């Protein structure tokens, strides 16, 4: 098993705050806490180091170099830290571990549960909870080494409390002793008696909205939809569910979505009424009217469309990021996103 | 506090259960004290002459066999009205009669399954709502725990369809034949003496007990995506009060073949754990004041809000202080449930909602949905399994061979994340 270990400048013995701007370095063998991992039977092949300030100020550059080295070293598992209560170090550990895990290299961090590195790991990497201070080293290393060994071997990883990592936010199936219907009746009677409990809670990802538009006559507006709206005949074979891509179609010169010229291929609702007037899926006719009256600055001349039906959330989130990037590059300031 | 609305004489439903220990093929369909013999040739002959059915193959499939069933359409518990067999599944198969009264004989441990790969004969995507997924039951392997029909002996009816007959007509034939076979199997017991008889009664109950109803979500999106109440599509249904015993006794049947894990096959209405639980606790922990059928998958915000409002008002009107909200499939039907919870809570009707989850958790929520039962994460992948044999089709929906389908998500398995609450699966945070 090939283990790569990540440390900041301090734990790599390169100096304290004065060395925080250290650019990424690669060192053979175990360094500092990595020797402690070795005592737990986890032999470190390569140690990667980066100054905390350098990582914070040049994240893209630091990640590119560190991930390239991870690939070169053909790491089976990446261990980061432990970073305890250190916010900058923890952030670097969590971010690197997340990126590695998303590239298929399992990763373990060790840090305090309130370290900003925990959200940075985003559930992609495992985080072993530690104390806030470096005095927690002796307690943390055996637990990190144990989990890293299992991950490196490709062994199945059990429940968070059994394996000693922080819950990653996955919704994992287990068998309850009682059928769901019996639990429902029990929870309802308890609710009537004043005790409200739930087996699933909302986990909304809150994105701070941009400031409101003060003058619509001055903005560029885009139309984006998950309604499966495409030119008639579906020339690019957009899927009716579990879409693998989003598509872009030109709107220049199109004043409205004429029935018979556009259609929805969405497989999750009855499209007949929508296809009788596709403008009710995406309000191009109304937007063009506002544009011609000067009440709306300008319509972005591309429609972004996909099918939002049985799409895994990870895929949908990726579509969202990609489309938003296009809109951002085109200086679009407002979007009408029509869902079905 | 409202009184329970009921006539003074509650007729009640008596259900005799015959536990099937073995199913064998033989020259005639008969019952011998736990041993069910069925004439597969005679069963197959039932399919002949039905519009749209070229051929129907019947075979017995047992738990533990290295067999994967795909394109499973429905699962039906064999049942017969003892004193009026011709009224079994009223409207859908038999003559119209009120369901949920009288004596029913049912078989336990055996199910009738219908299977058809419509994609090989018809342009399924041309339907208003095309059914998605593979409709899987594994009789062994790592996915076997996900479907109730991995543990039953199944009479699998595989239909070869006529491409020149419309899907709506083909499906009408398949549903009728499947219900007929289920009825005829159970009919073998009508002269037998039952060992176990359950009486499902709803006598007047202590008015101080909390009044609970079920708002049972059903859906109708056209052929292959339909639910039937006394044989007629529930399309356009207003929230409607029904007796729980009607639901359990064949009044509701399924013609809905979208994602197998989150839909309700006919058997889930027949054997509903939820309705049985509420009937069992009636008079002890609660008063069970009825079942409201209400549509999910309504096509606009206005229609969703309207149905939610009317369902909540009906719940209030029958005196319910609390309601169990079931959900039909996933996606926008979750919004129907959330809106119904909001409408109920505004009227002072406390709610619990049953939801299947995705990798990202709940699909929809509101402050009012503060009491949710998780029926599992439908997207979690099941370890790979390669069956020795596949019944019901050759290719999966995603275009892979059914014997080498890779890791399937939980939602492919019939009944896995039932939001009527029939299963024990639940998602926890890892």
C-alpha cells in the first residue's frame, strides 16, 4: 500500500509563521507526525508539504502541484494532518483531501470537528475528530492510521461511530426493526403527545443571493430550464430522464417557441399541454415583449436546457455550475430558471 | 371532538389466510393443506385470445434460486371472495360489488407477478409518461433483501405483446389476466377450512383517543402509469374518502410501472402494513377514521395546491386530528405531499409523511414537514450480482445485459423504498 502524507510547514519542520508562504514541496519518506503513523504500522512513502499562507493565497496553483504529485506517486491513500484546531492548516487538509477523494484516491484527515477543514472536505474525504491542540497527537494518529489502512486496502468502511470518523452526510440504508408504516404511526402519536421527531431533515445548501436588480431595463437576462425543451425532433438526443448533459440552443431571431417547432422530451410529466404552447415552459414570448417595450435590457441569445428527471443530485449540481459559469462569462445578471 | 362517522352496523371484513408451504406443477389447480398445485398449461391458456397478448409463459420461481426477474409490472396477492368469487377485484376483474366486506380467502407466501418488456414491441417513449427502470426482483444475492417478492414463491407470468395493438389495450389484457390468475389460485381454497381468520372491524371507539386518518397518495399519468379504483383510472380524482378495508380487499389495483422501488404494486394495497397497523391499534391507541385517496404527480402548482387543500379539508371534516401521508414515487410527487402536510397543519391536523430519499436527502420539505419517516435512499447502489438466469427480458433499461447489469440502485427493486411504509429500510447519516 502506497501512503502519501500531507503536512504544513510547521509539522514538516520547515519553520513556523515565517515559513507559511512556503510553496509545495515533495519529500521522500515520513516526516514529523508521519513517523508516528509509521509506529502505528502505516508506512509513509512520500510527504507533501505546503505553507498554510501559500495554500490560502494560491489555492489553485497549490492544488494543481499537489494533485499532480499524488498522481505521480500512485497513492493508494492520502493522509492529511492532523491539523487539530488550526483553521488555515485544516482548510488546506480538507480541500486537498476532498480533491483527492473526488479523483478516486481515498483520503483521511484528522482535525477538530469545528475546524473549517471539515466543511472543506465536503463529505468526500473522511475526517477523524481530534482535540483542538497538538497534545491530541498521540490519540489521533492510531485512529487515522487504522482508517487509512482500511481505505488503502479497499476494505468496506462501516458506520461513523464504529470506525471513528465524523459523519460525511451520506444517506446510507439500514434495516430498522420496525416497518416504516409502524414507525410512522408511532411518530405521529408521539407528535400528538408533544414530542416531534423526524428521521430525515432538510439539508438545504444555502447560496447567498446576489443583490436585487434595481433596473430591469439595464440587465441582460438568460433563460435556463430543466423542462426538457428542445427543437422539434430532439436533434441532439436529450434524454427524457437521467440526463447526461445540458444543451445550448440559439435564440437569436426567435420571437417565441412555436408549437411544432419546439417540444419537451421530459419523461417525468405529461408534456401534451406544454407542447401545445412551449412558451409556458420557458416564457420566451413574454420576455421578448418586455424586451421590445424597453422594460427589459436584453435577452441573452442562448437557451440552456436539460431534463431534470431522476437526475442524481451530483449530476444536477455539476450542470448548474457549468451553466452558471457560461452565464457569468457572458455577463448575464439575471436568469429565469423554469422548472417542471 | 368529532365523532367517528359510521353506520351502526359495521359489516367488517374477515380474511382467512392460507399459508403456502410449497407450490408445485400438476394436472389441476388444487389446495392440499399447505401445498398448492397449479396447472401451468391451464394458466397459460388464460392468456390466449386476449387482445394484444401473443403468448404468456407461466413459471414457478422460488426464493434462493439464482434468478433475476426484470420488467416486473405488478405483484398481486392471490385472493378470492369466498361467497361471491365473481366479485373478486370488483370493477378491475369481477362484477361490481363493494369491497372490504364479507369473507376473503387469501394465500400467504405466494404471489402472482406480471412481466413484459414493452420496449421490444412498442415505442414506450411516445407515452405521456413512459415507465423508467428495470423492475427487478432478485431471488438470491445482495439485492434479495430489498424486495418482498424475493422471499415468496412466485408464479411469474411473462407476456409477449403484439406490437400492432396499443399499449393501453395490451396493458388492459395483462392486468385482467394477472388478477384472474391470482383469483383462481386462491379459489382452490374455498372449500378448505381456514386455520387463521382475521376480522378487520372498526367498532365505535373511545372518543378521547386521537382520531387518525391516512391520506393515501395515488397517481394516474396515462397508460402504464395508472392506478385503478374499482377498475377505473383515478385520473381526475378529487380527494375521496374510502374505507381502509376496501383498499385491502381489491378495490385499488396498480397499472403503474415506473421506477419499481417507489411505486405501489397491487399487493401493497392488499397487505398494507400501514392500514393493518392502524386497524390493529383502533380503539387502543387511536381512532382510525378513514383513508383519503388523493392524487400525486399533479401537473401544475395550482392543481397540487387545490388537491392538498381539499384533502386537508376532508381530513378535518371526518374529524381527523392527525394524518399519515403516504407518497407515490419520487420527484414532484414529494411536493404534493409537502403541500398536503402544510394544508393539514394549517387546519390543525398533525402530520407524519413517508418519504424515500436520494443521495442528497429529501427532495422537498417545509417547516410543516417536521415529522418524516425515511423509507431509504433510493439512489444507493447495491453490490453487483450475476444471476444464472433472467426472466422477463434480456436487456436492462440502461442497455446492459440483464445478467451483467452492474451495480443497480435500490430504486430498481420492486417495493424497496415503499412510501406506504411496507418495508423496514431507512436511511441514516453516515
